[in-house]
C-alpha cells in the first residue's frame, strides 16, 4: 500500500544528487523561477571553495593570524630536526660527547619546541573562532533565505529537507571548514618550507623526495574523488530522512488514528537502510585514503633512508653525515605528513563539500522580491484601472457609502482585472476573473472544493503571480508594491489556527510587537477572548505550547482573531475560518468576526453558507470561473448554482 504521508520529492532529489546535480535544480520553480546559470550545471569543488571563502573574507584578520601562526609554527618545527641532527653529530661515542656545545643546543631545542606548541595553540583558537563565526553567518543567511523564498517553491519541496540543510548541512560545512583550514594552513606551509630546507641541506636528496611525491598525491586524489560522490548521496538521503520524520511528527495524531504506525516505521526503516548503505560506502571509500597514502609515504621514507645511507658510505648522490641522514628522514616524514593528515580527515572534508553544495543550492533558489522598488505612479496606466472597474457591477451605491467612511491610510479598494492563473501550465485554474471590492465591502467567495477560492487569496497576497490580467489595490497594481508593504495591508485568519510557543501576549502581538499591554487586552476583549485568557493560570503571561495545549479550537481561533485585530489591517481575509468549530462556538467567533470586519474590506472564503448571509456581495465560483454574483437573497431568487448549494445544506433542516 502506498504511503499517503511520504514525500513525493525525495526520489527525484536523490537521483539528482547522486549524479552530482544537487544545485538550484532542486528548487527551480516549474512556472519559470530559477534562472541562474548555476541551475544548469553542478558546482565544482573549486567553485564551492570560492563561495565558502567569500564567507571567510569578512573575518580576514583571523584568517591571516591563523596563517601566520601556522607558518611560524611549521618553520620552528623544521628547525627541530636540524638541532637534533647537530646534537647527534656531537655524540661521537660513549664518553666522547661535546657537552659544552650540546647543553646550549638542547636549550635551544626546548625553546623551539615550546614556541611551536604555543603558536599551534593560538592558531587553533583563531581557526575555531573563524569557523564558528563563518558557520553562524551562513546559517543566518540560509534561514533568511527561507523567509524570502516564494510560497510556491516551499510548497513543492519537503519541509524537513529545508530543516536538514539549515541545521545539519551547515554544521557539516563548519566541521569541514575547521578541519580543512587547519590542514590547509599547516599543509601548504609544511610542504613549501620543508622543500626549501631540504634544498638548502642537499639538493640531490631533495630531488629524490620530490620525484616520489606524485604517487602520494595521486593516491589521495583518487580516493577523494570516489568518496565525494558517495558523500553527496549520503547528504541527500539524510535530507529525505529529515523530511520524513518532520512529516510524521506533525501528523502524529492522524498516523495514530489510522493505525499507520507500523507502516510508518517500515517507511522510516527503508529510508534509514538507504542512508546506512550510502554512509557505509562513503566511510569505506574515505577510509581507504589514509592507509593508501601512508603506504606510499612509507615507501618514500624507505627510499630516502636507503639513498641517504648510500651517500654516507659512498658519497653519492651527496656527501652526508649520519646527522644529515637523520635530518632528511625527519624532513621526508614531515613533507608527507600533510598528505596523510588530509586523507585522514577526507570524511569531514568531502561531507562538508557535499553539504555546502546543498546549502548553496538553497541560497541560489529564486525568491520573493520583498525589497523591490515601489511602483512609479507617474507611469501607471489609468485606462487599465478604468477597464477593471467597468468590467464588474457590484451594488455601487452601497459600496460608495461604505467607502466614504474610510479616510487616510490604505483604503482597501481591490480590483481583479481579467485574471488568469494556473499552478501547472497545462492545467488552467482561474479564467477571466473580474471583480471590484470597494472599501468596507464584505465580499464572500463560495463554491465547491477546488474551484479556486483560496487561490484568489494567494494571488491577492502575491504568494503566486498571475499568468495574465492584473490585480489592483488602492488604484495600484499589486506588482508595484513590495511584497512586504502589500502584505502589511492584510490580516488573515485561516481554518487552521496557527499558534507558537510563547505567552498569550506574545501570540496576540505577533504582528505588532511594539503594542502595549493595554492595546493587547483591548484587542482580546474585542475578539471575545479576554474572559478565557484571564481564566488561564497566569492570564496574559501564560506560556502556551506550539499547538495551543489544552485550548479548544474555538479559543485558538479567537486568539488568531485578536492577533489580526491588534494589527488593524485595511483588508481582512477569512479562509474557512469557522469550518472546524462547533455551531455554538461559531456564533461566538462570528460575533468577533463582525467586530473585526467593521469598516474593513473583507474577503470571506466559506463552505458554510450560514456565515456569509450578510455579505455585501457573494461571488459563486465553479471550475475556475465566477458563475454568479449578488447578495444572498438575490442569488436565492435567481435559483442558480448558489441556490443549489444552499438547498443542499439547509433545505432538509428547514
């Protein structure tokens, strides 16, 4: 049996990421969003590294300090073999030791070791701070991106995967950045400085070491490439698992009600097994890198030892002492050490790059133009407005009387001018929608499920944009407003009352955080919520859980009404706001709505026709068209589709 709760986007996401395409394609809007060049091809390792460094650049002082400390520490460590080699040459045999020269040498050796250790500690502090600050900046930007992404895009992607990218993937980038910077600094300086010291000591021996180096580099590179693909797949499946868990936690009551727990566990186990297999493969391939490079490096160490001791005995390829051979063996070990260390942390580095691609894919996704420039009124097309107004006839005398009482601020005049819209290009939904809601008018939208009522609300708030036609608010196209300014004009109450963890006062003042306590209490009284709030243990300071805790559905809805009432919007949107509460509670909530809708333009989406009898105009929708319009009494007299809907609900009872 198929899983009704499972994500539908997971399989395509995994396919894309396994093939290396976990980029903007994940979030591209099927209706035209996502026009970046990065959407067409996966980000390469060099590109990812450059973008990560862009977050490091603002903290360049920490970066420079880390590099300087690393360089000084490595140089001091390279002096240690020289000092040890000189000390060995001062020890000829038992009883034949030049103590006068050896003691100061040992003192210099101790000071050098302590100074190198201190510099390593300072470098670690700088790298840790740099890593955590960078990750903090990246996570803030990723979360901010979510607040600016269009709802149409968020709706089509598993929410749990977004959570995984902002939390898990950013953490993985931080771990890899910490390891990568440490190994990068030490590695680059160690290789360059060691090579310089070896050339200064003996050029022929240095050439021997350099000739063997490519084998170690090739071994580490081959292992990293194989492991990288596996880590990309692992990160993607981890995102799918997060999405699956998030869906089931949010719908736990429904899962229990349908006794779906065992099948849900099977679905979780299936994804978890895929994650285990991908993780095991990635860890296995990455674990081969360290022993592989160590084997090559040990071969190099043996070659240097043989050639060195040949030089001690024969003078070819260079004249060396036993101390010189010891110095070269130490240098050969230090020269190969960066390759060993990098291969040892290849798991974190590969995981970080795979996670970085997923985070950057999120950051590259198309977004709402919340900061777009206001529309130039001088360029406004008055003819289009006149056409929109002339395309509908809605009780003009009543609407004009209501609108005259509103002075100053947003008026709440709304026009739909021949609007067409479809979620999918091949499946048209709204067609030639024309209406005019004048200030203060109560406009009701009714019709069967799927006819486009809620879609009209989504278009009005610019959660989606029209395919053709135009929507005007206060004589201006809504595209001329920034989305933020447009949405401040609206207050919305949905069927599902949305609450968050916080005090009752915080919940009510969500849209107006600067409101005083008196203003919050006044809004609650007007919403008929003050009485039950004061009955709570701490009144307005009572902390409620995310789902409202023990509050009834009606009480939660009254809190939502109080929240909208406090924000004092010009236009009110009620989308099935009373459909999930009982009839007695509905009367109380409806009284609060009547208070809320006073002198405000209101759009009411309702299946219960009893809630919209007093609407100034009722728009009856069917198959994406407005098929009837008028008052409740006029539509009943007309005996059309509205009369059929009304009879189906009330005629038997009457």
